C-alpha cells in the first residue's frame, strides 16, 4: 500500500498530468495509506514546504538577469565570441565544465547555476559560438545547444561537489555509517569521489568534442 | 546577526513586486507570486496547517491559472531585438561585469563570512552572500546602465512568469519526500530490492546496489532519499558485511551512482525541468535528453569502479 504514492508519481509523469497535482495526489494517497488523517497530511506537507523555502530563494536573481538581457547581454555575448576565433561551443562548454567541477569541489556550489550563470551567460555564449561554427542553426539545433549548456552545468556540479569535505551528501554517508558502527572521516569518503569526477569529465568532454565535429559539417 | 531570515524577507519583497507589477495583466500569476511572498515573509508564523493550506492554494492556482505559461508571456515588456543590439553596442563589456557581480560576491562572501563569524550565520554564508550579490548587482546595474529600479523588477517578473508554476516544483518535491519519509516508503522499497538480488554473485550485488540507487533516485528525485534505503538494504549487509567491501568506497561511489539517476528524472525538477523553462525550451524534457548520453555510461563506470576498487 505504501507504494501507491510512487505508482501515482510514475504514472502521473508518464501520462503528463499537471506535475503539481500529481505531487499533491501522491502525498495525500501516501499519507492515507499510512493511516494519517487528511488534515495531518496537509500539515505535514505545509511544514516540509516551509522548511524547504531556501530552495526557492534563487528566483531573486531574475531582476538582474532581466535587466541585463533588456540591455543586450545576449547580443553582447555574440559579439564577444566573434572576437575569439578558436572558440567553439564544445571547447567553451568543456571549459565551463572544468570551472564548475573545480568550484564545486572547493564547496562553492551556489556560485554558478541555471538562473545565475546558465541563462545569462553560458547558454547565449554557447549559442553564439555554435552559430558561427554552423553558419545557420535550425531551431532544433538551438534547443539542443541550450539544453546541452544546462546539462553541462548539472554534470559539473554533481561530479565535483562530492570532492568537497563538508557537502551534505558526504555528511549523510558519514552519519548513516556511524549508526552501523563504522566510523569514517569525511576526507576518506571525498577522495573516492575523484575517480568518478574524472570519468564524468572524460565522458562529457568526449560528447562535447563530438558536438563540435557534428556542427562543422 | 544576519541570518537566512533576512534573505527570506528580501525574497518575499521581490515576489511581492512580481505580484504587484503583474496584477493587472495576469491576475492569476500575480496571486501565485503573492502567496509565495506570504510564505517567505510569514511562513514561520502560519503554523503547519496554515502552510499546508498555502500549499493547496499554490497548487490550485498553479494547475488552473498558469497553464499557458511559457507561450503567452513572451511578448509583454520584452525589448525589441534591434534596441537590445544598440544597447549592447553601447554598453559593451559592462554587461558582463555586472553579470559576474553575483557569482563573484557569492564566492568572496562565502570565504569572508566564514572567516568572520558573529555578524553573519556561517552555515548559510553562500545564500546570504548570493542575496548580497543580487543587491549590489541591481544597484550597480541601475546606476551604470542608467535605468530606474522598476525596470529590473518588471523584466524579472517577465522571466518569472515564463518559468511559472515550475518555480515551486523543487520545493513541492522536497515536501513530498518528507511525506514519503513519514509514511515509511523507503523501508518498503528497501525490502523489495533486497529480495530481488541474485544469491552468491558479487558483481550481481554491486549492480543491484548501484542500479537500485539510480532507479530509486529517479523515483524520489533525490539521491539523499535513496541512499539510506539502498545502503541499509544492500550496501551494509551484503557489500560491506558479507563481501567485506571498503565502506568508504562502496558508499561514496554508490552516492554518485544515485547522482547519475538525478540526471535522468523529471522528479529532480530544479536541475532538469526548471532550466528547460528558464531557457524557454519547447521540450520540457530537453535537458534530460542531453544528459542521458553522459549519465548512462557514467553509471556503468561507477558500477565497475565499486567492483574493482572496493573489494580486495
């Protein structure tokens, strides 16, 4: 019975119902199946929502992004990339991937991100570089380049952050293992994030190199 | 001391501005942002049930009123491309300098605030520094680009309306995770997975653990929710106790196998759906599509890394 909520989530997303309604339905069904009364479920949801407010703070950067875009930030990105003759979308995104991984590895995860850096800087620069490589971009190409810029940000963040000692996931591992009598220092855990970080760089870097080759034709 | 509550107050003010500026054009969107402003300002005083009712209100408005988000909102307050090009030529690299103020302040603030505790809550240093960076960038931007303070808020509202209800998706999914935890969903899933493992095969157990991490992360949208479930069900009893795997390697790389799942699921809305809305992609799963080619090979690499490195 406890799995009914998961079934609703999976089915709801697959059938493309409105995500907010799917989440609400799943929460209510899961709570009812576990024997809570409806008011208690609403209260639990409200408590968790209030505690997770920090997640939505990021939207305060939009006025800055909007101000800069209204004054030609994306057009300026195109002008900048025109000055660098060797700049390609693949090389630029590989460069951003390294920066993002290194910053995350020293604990600076919120320095970059989709609203802070991808929308105002990374995506327009990548698009401008691709435009120059391929001459004319189709709409599908444009979509792909922008999505690739966002994907590169995610991959850089995910496979850099665990190298940092005090990141949430490392502390979670330490806490869980301690409950089972296994005591580890954060450093012992975080060094083992390095092999995967290197693999992530090589795999994604290779895909970006292939993107460049495809655009050249 | 400056804490996260100052940042919530600022966020509330900005959401309130989005609501006021859009009230006439898009009353339903405006009501949505107004409720978020209330949550930011008064969330701690509403009580659990009060917050729950606020969530219901957001879901109602979000699912009924904001459906056309992303298509209808393109036009209003947008600046014509020719004018943008002229301004870009005029302002030049100033625009980049202002854009970099936010990350630079977040970077410097994180380091400085941690070094000088007492004034600022060190645990929240980055978020507080980020908010400070926004204020500095706004002030510098308005002076340097010679515009009034309403322009950035108006443009911010336009972008916010493009994102629409997806703006609260990450927060909603985090809340759903809390309800799942209360209802003990993780224990049930862990029980099922530990029964499904092939007996006597080390590689089979490693695959079950890493794949289980990725799949359960995809369902929950969060590797943190999957990690305790899978590690208690498979990681500790089987990989660590039975096969004597190194706990540091099993757990550290197991968590990263979960991160591969995060790249593949719409449930991780803030990483996968929100950027699609923010970048105005037609395909809301476009970011996930680009990530498959990296996430799947990387998951296989993680399985092999655990298998090779963790077992002597």
